[in-house]
């Protein structure tokens, strides 16, 4: 296929592009604004592939979207589908500064939908289990009510509703794929798993929000990438597909496993003030996408071990982050500096 992948310089987007180039022989154009979370380093092993092209720009900018879709120097064949990963993705940042979340998720998604409508392209919106809110027992299905808690999840929910309106009103061939918590290589260290791995490796305190008994449903980024590809190829237009990981784990257990895998001291654990409006548990039922033939391949225990090894072996990737603006973010968020 010939794809426009928006937000392809980020964590899951770059894992997805790598899979599509290597496993499917796709041609891919990435459109990315390169926010703090988007990095050209994530293209290090495929940036020179003949089937790959990068356009620097924002999804809320119609001219940037047109130039990514319609060509320019090095343009290949016409694009068939848009896959939209582009988003502001950190819940804590959405609580501190929600404006970019509204702009990217509302205006940005709208601009992409208009471009898809004008050119009659297929459209896949990458979404999240957070649109359903928190669940005590059982798992969310695609029919569960939408009940987002944070500015991040509320604006992601708004984007999903806009996508569905373009299917209902204009017949746009659109699908939505909602993932649970992703982990793996190339994840920016503001998120739980890479933050804890790097802090543990450096002997920095491990800041666990509240009692640490919040539960997340972990999916490896390559499994989510394959689910997105599967929904793009086999999903029914107008439908939503959940893609949840095979394992759930309480945060404190995740942190203890990281301590074992890095050989850090358990005394580094520090319970800190809880996140405002913190969702207690996420859990997705993935029966609908499994019925299309997808299933996750990586169990959490094995994937976490591989992820710890990847961060150990790829200092070149994280060192510039951990010595740059991230330090100031860390001080604002946690009220202390990194070692
Ligand atoms: P990320 O923060 O690592 O990457 C986001 C990417 O989007 C970055 O490359 C950034 O530069 C780009 N971007 C941001 N605003 C943009 C804009 N206005 N225009 C163009 N590019 C822009 O995020 P991620 O974790 O890879 O998440 C990707 C998608 O998957 C998001 O839509 C997110 O909501 C969804 N998702 C994430 C998870 C998770 O656990 N990380 C789980 C389910 C769904
Ligand atoms: O569920 C899917 C979502 O997963 C995605 O849509 C989001 O983009 C992604 O950021 C993620 O959201 P979470 O809020 O669940 O992820 P985060 O890594 O920020 O936190 C995971 C859990 O760990 C959560 O319960 C908060 C807790 N936590 C997080 C950090 C950063 C801590 O206890 N301490 C921390 O320092």
C-alpha cells in the first residue's frame, strides 16, 4: 500500500512504519511536526529506504498536509490511505497545558479528514482505551460508553467522534483502532516504563503515583502496529476495533519487575502525590479484531525484558533526551532534578 503516516516520527508511529516497510513492502510518507516526542533518530534504520519519504509539518496545517499527499520532490505514486498517529500523548502534560491537545486532536484531525474526503482516501484514526475511562471489573468493548477523564482522553474522544461523523455524513471509508498501554523500543521517557528503566539505571528515585495499585493492560508496540495494519486492510468502514494487550499489571508490580531486571535497589521506590483524576484500571476486550485474524504475539514478561535490554543497549537514543529539555520537564513535573 501507499500510506501517509501522520505522527510517524513518534514511538508507535515509527515502529509501525518500520513494520510496514519491512514486512509489507509498503511505500510510506511520514508527516510529522517533530514536537519534543517526534525524532528523526527514530528513522535511523529506514530513513534512506527508497520507499520512505519524510515531510516536516503539522496536521493542522492544510498546506503541509497537501504537500505530503500530493508530492513535491521525491514524490512516488498517489497515496491510498491516511493513518493518523499524530497526537499529544502524555496525560500529565495535558493536565498542566491542555491547549496543544485541543489544537492537534480537534483541528488537526479535522484537516486530515477534509483532505481524505477531497481525495477519496481511506482513513485510519489511531485511538486509545482511555476514551472509555476507568473500569473496575471486566473489559471495555467497542460498544462501551465513552467516558474520558483527562484533557488528553477527552480530546482524543472528540477526534474519534469527528471521524465517525465523516463516515456517517460523507461516507468516508474510515476506521478507528483503540489501543491499550503500549511499551517497547523508542518510547519517550516521560511514560511509566522507560522513565522507570532509565531512573533505575541511573539510581534516581522511582516516582510511583499514589498507592501504585492502578492497573494497565500492556501491549507491545509491534503488536499494536500489526493490529493497526490488520484493521486498515480488513476492517469494516465505519467500525471501531479495540486492540488490547495479553496481560494486565499493577504499576507497582511493573516497577518491581524493572528493579529486578536492572538490578536496582527497591529502596529507590518513592510514593508521590497521585495524578489528578487518575484512572484506576484500563482493560480492553479485543474479540472483534481477533475475529479479523489478529492476535498479540508478545507476552508482557518477555516484552519487558526485551525493552529493558533495548534501553541498556541504546544509550545513543536516550542520552540526548535525558540531558536536554526533558530535565526541565522532569523538574516541573516531579519537583526534583535527575542525577
Ligand atoms: P508519541 O508522543 O511518541 O508521538 C506522537 C508523534 O506525533 C510525535 O512524532 C509528534 O511529533 C507527532 N505530532 C504531535 N502533534 C503533531 C501535529 N500537530 N502534527 C504532526 N505531528 C504531530 O506518541 P505515541 O505513544 O507513539 O502515540 C501515537 C498515537 O497512538 C497517539 O494517537 C496516541 O493517542 C495513540 N495511543 C498511544 C498509546 C500509548 O500507550 N502510547 C496507546 C494507545 C493509543
Ligand atoms: O492506555 C493508553 C494510554 O496509555 C495512551 O493513550 C497514552 O498516550 C499513554 O500515555 C498511556 O497513558 P497512561 O497515563 O496510562 O500512561 P503513563 O505511562 O503516563 O502512566 C502509566 C501508569 O503509571 C499510570 O497509572 C500513571 C502511572 N505513573 C506514571 C508516571 C509517568 C506513575 O506512577 N509514575 C510516573 O512517573
